[in-house]
C-alpha cells in the first residue's frame, strides 16, 4: 500500500499527489538558504534533501511502500559524515549529525500518517527538515558542557533562568515584552470579534496577523534579538501544544471552541485534521533566527530579517495589492500587479532596515543609483525579491513556509 493516500489533496482532487514542486523545489530550499561551502549546516541540509528524495522512492510512489530500513536509507547519513570536515574534530557532532539525517524517514512518515491529509509532500519535507535542523542547532549548543548529569543539567537550566530574568529586567526588554503581549491580545480579539459577529474573512483580513508579526519582529530584531529568539520558540511551542490539544479533542469544552474560532480563518490550503496557518506564519518568520549559527549581537545581519521581509512584508503587500488592483493573472491565480507591489514593499523595507529605519527621498535615490551602477550588494537585494516573487507565483505550496 502506498502512502500517497495520506497526503493532502490539491484543488478538487480526492487523493494526494506529488508535483514537480514537491520533489524539485521544496526539498532544496534549506540547502540553498544555508549554502556555505562545506560547513556542517550546509552539508546536513543537503543530506536531508537526499533523504527526502529517497523517502519518495521508497514510500510515496504508486507501486507501494517499503518496510524496514533498506541500505538506501543510510546513504544520506553516511554521505553527511563523509563530506563534512567539521565532524572529524568532534565525536559529539559526528553522532548528532548522523542520527539527525537517519531520523528523517521515520519522522516524515510518522507525521504524514499520523496527521493524514494535512500536508503535501513538499510541505512535509520543509517541516521535517526544519524540525531536524532546529533540533541539531539547539543540541549543538550543549557541546562543551562539563557534565550531562541530571544535577548539572538542572543547575545549567537554573543559571539560564536567572540570566533570562536579569536580561528581561532592563527597560528595553520590558517595553518589548509589554508591546508583544498587547499585540497578542489584540490578535486574539480580532479572531473572537470576527467569529462572534460572523464577519466574512478575506485574504486582506488575514493580513492583520502579518501586520502584528511585523510589529513584533522588526523592533525585536533591532533592539533585542536574543529575547525575540527565546520568545518566538516559546510562542511556537504554545501554538503547537494548543493545536495538538485541539486535534486530540481531550477537553471538548476547550477544543470545540478552538476549532470553531480557528476554522473561521482557514483558507483552501488547509486540509486534514490540523489547522496550521497560524503556526506556519510564526515558523516562517522565525526560522532564519532559529537557524542562525552565530551570535545575536546588534545590529544583526540582514539575513535574519528574511522571514519577516518575505512573509510579513512581501506576502502581505502582494496579496493586498493583487486583490485590489490585480488584472493580469498568472495560471496560479496570482497577479502581476501583486508581484510588483510585493517586490517594491520588500525593497523599501530593506532600504529602511539598512538605514536604521530611516526612509528619506535622498536615501531611496541613492539606493536606485547603486542599482543602476550595478552594485553587487544592491543587485543581490533585487534578485532576492524577484526570486521570492517567482516562487510565490509558480509554486503551489503554503507561502508562509516557501517564501523565507
């Protein structure tokens, strides 16, 4: 029996299917984003991509699925430890990387089968790669500890909690936390009001939450990326736990209400038993921050803004402009006007971020002159916006996962 029946159907199809974007586009997004020669993150993500293709060959063709662990399942893990020079200096890193890659196939199949018809093959690839890369990055921070015994681990956690408390006590962090709580409350109120008054939810309505995310992440990345890192992880875990609770239906008095309010905001890309739109949005804007291997000293590099630029700003602007002024439509339903509007919004945001959130006529003019002068750095910004535009228009996957 094939696992294809457990993939989310597209459009009016009754069963799951695998498109070219599932195989050729989604699995390679992380290697492209993390490309850095022979560094461990790059090699690891490339090995996970190979794992994704092997999973397709073993489990998601119409001929059926294979049981057990055939030789080909181990191939990506062996290639990972053989091609990464960083792993030869640390046994901890070698074992961690090997098992990270080897766990891809069982974790992928477990998620697809457990939450049937909730994911396309491409979405599953991105999610499982993201989970494993994030866990790998987090566990690497444990390397170098003097002891892994329970007592020492507990003391390490206690020291971290004390540091976090002291870190949050400064005025900047307190202001950020207060504003984030206020924005969270307002977002919840939007959901409640639209449901109680039975207002119709449109694409423009959903972009309210993109605005909320923008107002959280832009000041967070500028003033306190460390606090944003931990708070984004905490918020994502809360969202996941609430969704698992809703899915389990263990507490009907709570889960029935959650289902009613959340389903009011779902779109045609939701399927199966899970509601993932809110989680995808938070994960999409947070992944660059979670996977960043260096320190978070201010000012942070522009690459950490890619999530908020693509999902928070580009996607929202493209959707609003396209729904209001869109006339020239692609086969995907997206408009040329929306694509141009999203590109311009993202470029303006990049200019503002690069100039300490200042946006004057002189600054914009200078940016344009640098592009005309073929400045490589500025041309890279334009190219990134164009690639993001093409990806949104051509790929039939969830934007919040694909665009970052």
